[in-house]
C-alpha cells in the first residue's frame, strides 16, 4: 500500500509541475521584496562575478541532488517514513500553489546553467522547493541545529541575492516544512538539536 501512496504522490507532484510549466506568468511592473532591498549590495557584487554565481549555484545544486538521493535511498531502505510524508506534503502544497499563482521573474535575476531545475522558468514558484528539501533532509538526518540554520541562511541569501526566489517563497517554505514535520511526526523540530 505504501508504494501505491508514494507513486500517487510523486505522480501528483510531477503532473502539477508539468502543467505549471506550460502556462505563462502574469505581467507586472514590479514586486516589492524586503529581501531584495537587504541583499542589494550582495546582488551587485554577484552580478559583477558570474563565475562566483556559477560556483554558488553549482554547490547548491549538488546539495539538492544529495538531498534527493538521500530521500530515494531512505525510501528504498525504510519505505514511507513520517519525514518522507511531511516532505511530500510540502511539495504537493508547492505544486498546487504554483498551479494557481504566478509570480513574475524578478528584474536582475542572475541565472546559471547549473540551476535545478534547469532552464528558464517563465515564472517563479510561490514556495521554495530548495528550502523545503534542505530543511527536511537536515532534520531527518538530525544535523545540529546551528548547521541547519547556517545552511538555510546561506542558501536563502544566495537565492534572494541572485533573485532566484522572493523572500516570501523561502519563509512560506520553511513555515510549511516545520508545520508538516510537526503534523506527521508529532514533534516540533526546528533548530533545537
């Protein structure tokens, strides 16, 4: 039964994502984002250093591949765990939110050819999948809270400074991840290890 559940949830995420990428984003003049204002100097520094953007994006993409590999191995070894269910629940909410909401691509987006997912998206997701996957993996691995917070902060600063996500995407992803983890494991786990 667990395999059918996993296949159904994964199929839902993939179908929603495929549907999302077929629809263009709405046109807007500008979206105000406090994170963009705070990271303006970092954005300017990164814009002047495309190799650094490439290296930071590559490191982030490798981290995401590692996290996804962990979840695949975890599923194959332990089946459907509460942490797996929590992550999938957040990704389903992300897919649904992305299906019904389009955020315009921010001005000054510093894209890189090694970003995951690859290619130019015509819009931005409302919930950061990068944040959800990193948080879920770190908590599942019981990494020390300081390292989890540092990794999330570094990843978030890079994504906002490169204009790869809005600040709200990251905050909502973290809040949903913490709530889903609490709901599926009956434990509130944030940065307390």
